[in-house]
């Protein structure tokens, strides 16, 4: 299990997080402390995640603006 320092928890920005609870599709019995506190980058495999990783809710405004500019 690779440990990487991340800034804040990814959980609040993940499509798999259940609103108002510290559970998600990858961890239905509770998100591990090292992920929920942001000490682990869940873009990497974590024991027990069943292959489900962090996926952002949506792209950032900057990413969308950049993509829009490239399309023109």
C-alpha cells in the first residue's frame, strides 16, 4: 500500500462518497482513517477498496475552460 501526502480529503469530491456519511462504494463499512483524513492518495490502490478508486465529481472550472478553448 503506497502512502502519498495529499491536500485534504478527496472523499468530499468523489462520485462514490455517500452524502452525509463516512462510507462509499469502495468502503461500505466505513472509509479508512488514512483516506478520510487525506493522508493517503486514493488514486492509488488501498487494501479493501475492491479496485474502486477516487473519481472526482466533475472537472474543475479551469479544466473545463481549457477544454473549451482547445475545441475552438
